[in-house]
């Protein structure tokens, strides 16, 4: 691996965590960087799950009081998501790289659109908190399949589903989202590791960068408008979409 590749991967890990701390969308950076250095699409997607996992855990820990208050409902959603993400991850590892690559531009386009619409999908507390409905459980199951299969934009999708079918305080919904994301990512990682589709060298380069980026993101969040970061991520998503459609 060339020095440029190492610097690119480390920078992607750093920036992905920083962007996640501000506006989300870090998966675009890690996935894109790995494909640029020659990692096959399926391995790049699987390895992104590994590099993003520590951030999901720390976010859930920060919301541990809200998660504990959610009680059985948090575990119900996590259990449902366990099954869905397992299915999504198994579908991914059963595919060939050419098959998955043909889907990548469409997945990136959909994820970019979801990310761009994020501010409009964010729950506005239009109705009081209630137990998650059957439609909410069905929506979360579908989202967890997507999360196990690809994952970019997953958090925004979960917040939209929970906001529309459960309602209540945004931070309680965000806490549930983070807890569920840990479950989805953990299941996906176990499947990917077992299936031998994790590129460990790029992962080991990006994870330390991600750890530093998480701290830097807090500093950046106080100084860089979210709209600027969001526009940058959307631009990267569109650039990657064009790259895969043209390739």
C-alpha cells in the first residue's frame, strides 16, 4: 500500500467521524476512499461498518439514561433489527462483486437523496410520545435490512420512522436510534467477519483516524455551520454516484 493510500484512508477515517459528529454521512467518505484505493465494493461496504461501529457505541453510551428509560421497547426494536440486519448482511455476502457493483450507484443515489432530505425528515414533535405502532415496527424492520446490507443514510431513516410512528422528544428518539444502530452494525460486522469480506488493513488505518475525528468533530460543530458540512457530504455522494454510473 502506497503512502498516498495510507494518508487517504486515515484522512477518510478522521473526516468521517468528524462529519458524523456534526451532521452524519461519514459512510460516504470511508466507502469512497476504500474504493479509490482498490478495495472491492463488497469489502469496502463491509469494512465501513467496522470503522463506524465505535462511534455508534459511544453515541449510545452518551444516551444510556434515555435508553434505560425506554425499557422493553428499546429491546423490542433491537431484537427486530437484529433479525432484519442479519438478513441484509447475509444477502450482501451472498452476492458477487459485479452484482453488488451494479447496485452501488443506485444505493448511493438513494442514500444521498435521503441525507439531503434529512432536515425535512427530522422529527418535529408534532404529536406526543406513544408506543411505537405496528407500522413503526414494520418500517424499522425494513430499515434494519437496508442497514445490514448497505447502511448509508440508515440513521436518518430510523429517525424518520420513529418520529412518524412514535413521536415524542427528539433526544429520546435519537437515543433509540443509536441503540438500534449498535445492534444493526454489530450483527452486520459478525456476518462480514465470518464471511471474510472485511479489509483489515484499511480498517486498522481508518479506526485511529476516526477516534481523533470524533473529538475534532465536537470542536468543528461549534465553528462550522451544519449546512456547509451537509452540502459537502451531498456533493461527495453525488460525485461517487457519478463515478459508479460512469465506471
